[in-house]
């Protein structure tokens, strides 16, 4: 297998087929779970910033 014939899994680093980002269903599920967690933290961060801005406006 040459370098052009494969890629590496974005989760575990094992070799996977060209066009695939993960090597297995387990890695795909883990990657989706990590993405969902990141989205939750991002929404939480935006909520905290919005709350702080609202509190700042009320105090003025």
C-alpha cells in the first residue's frame, strides 16, 4: 500500500480507506460523540457570554 492508497483514522490513527475519516463504526461513533460534546460546550459558552452581556446592560 503506498501513501496515496490510504489515510489515517482521525480518532485512533490506524490506517483506513481513502475517502473515509474513521477506520470503524466504533471510531465513527466516538468522533460523533466528541463533536456533540464540543457543540454543547460551545452553546454553553455562548449562553454564559449572553448572560454576562445582559447583566452588564442591566447594571448600566
